[in-house]
């Protein structure tokens, strides 16, 4: 496993820089994350030409992570070889904003791996999912995956450096919009998944009683205007709720574990969220803690549980990145990954079991 990062501003030259840093190793699979400053088709095609014998995939970003640093307007890549992977396959699903059908993709996976999805060992097989970050299709894709297999799929939603104009996913030399890339990995030694968010639950619980799921808007909490109820819950006495969004999102609690849904903006009496919220969902007001301390603790636990980590892929929410920037902690966060080969990006949404916000979902490859 080898990682590289390039700040060279043109696609061809950045890929050449990545290729030179990686050296002669081609590997079995190359995953890369590219700023939207690069031409998406050019960077995808160049990566495939640079690593012709490997399967390649990736997406555009809102910031990148590699070699112990958080960067912007860069290209980062990881090459994974036979020492960690027995097999890899990549499928692309298009038109996801209007229709989700994963049957052909999973049929291709079953053919490639020679056994039905129901028989894939959960300790060896793991999936990645990269999704057009403007499609609003994350929940439907994750639900569709869960209807087919119990194998864990982890990933993130592509970004475009906060322009919110167009995001792209990449697969084997092509660039796609309104699409998702699915990757199935058969690991040689096993893996772990990390879901880390920096919030603790408060005692205040809200019930979403009226919603517009398609628009990701909550119209009412507890049978009253959503913005008014949220303001009371967080103590926004003047009704100005936006300053509370970052530190007080809401969480769907599964046991003691919050699955974060982040408010995006107030729309009159309604609140628009970055995640779908269903009618009847009970949501706990959360309170922010330390991203650095919590992430460090969760990585340390994963190291212990796995007996060592060979490398990681980090899908880190853009809202976490913005908070780190505001607090001057980006170098501290990057340094958490300095001793383990890691690539990642700042996402428009994170996937693990379902779709979450203000979270980092991390795939960790187990050491031999």
C-alpha cells in the first residue's frame, strides 16, 4: 500500500507527479480523490493511463487528506496491492437521482467473485460506495444495498469545493455525474470500519411530525413549527437558530450511538437538513465535543481491535473540516493519520449502513 499527494494545478501534471511518487508499483486497485479544480474527465483518464493494470476509481472533493495532512485543490491517491487484497471489482450505477437499480451491479459482483451475495463472508468482504454529492440519492442507495447484502458498504458523497454546482465520480478512466461507484473488495487479512462523530446526546428529544422527505425538510417537530421547537430546544431566545446548527445537530439514537442529521438552513418555519428525516423519527439534540480527541480515541480502539492497521480510507464530512478550519486544527487532524498510510476527502455526506452527516466513516485494512 502506497499513498501520494500532488498540488500541481493541472490534471496531467498532477497525475504524473502521483505516478512518480508511487514509483513502479501498479497494485491491484487505485483509489484517488481530486479537487473539482481539475477537469474531471481529464484526471480520471490520466489516472487510468498512469496505472493501466489496476482498477481505478474515485471522486471529486471538498478538500483532500493524505500523508498526514489536510489539503485543498490537490490530488491524492492510494495504491493497494496483492498483500492486502485477494480481489476487487468496480461497478457504476447511473441516473441515481431518478431511479435506483443495483441488480445488474450486484449480478456482476456475483459473477466476478463466483458466489452469491448471501455467501460473501462478512469478515473478508467489504464494499465502498462513492455517490454524486448533489443527487440526494444517498439514503435510497444505502437502502438498496442493504436489501441485497449484509456486507458492510462504507463511503462518501462527492464534493465540488463548496460550489454546489456539479460533483463527479470516477471509474476506470471515465467521469460520471448523477451516478454512484460501487466497489467490492475481498480482503486478504480482514478489515474494520470506524464511524466517528464528536457529539454527545442531551436529554432533549424531538419527534418529526411533518416532513417533506424529497426536499429533506422538517416542517414540524412535536406538532409545532420545526424552527420554533428547535430554537426552544437549543436556547436560541431570539429565534436565530443558524449559529446553533454546527454544535447542535440532531441524532437518530441506536442505543448510545448517534447517527447524525445536520441542519442546513432555516426555511421560514421549516428546517432543511443534509440528510433525509422520516415522519415519526425520534431525534435527540446533540452537543459538540472534540473532533481531535474523539477521532484519536476511535482510531486507537480500531488499532487494538484489529491488532494493527495497514492503511485507511477516510470519508470526512465537510462540516467537520469547516469546524477544524475555524478552530485552527486542520494540521492536528491530519497528524492523527501520519503514522498509517491514509487517503481521504472532505465529503458532502458519509455512508455506513445508512447516510449520516458530521461524521467520519473510515475503512481500516487489517495488518497481516
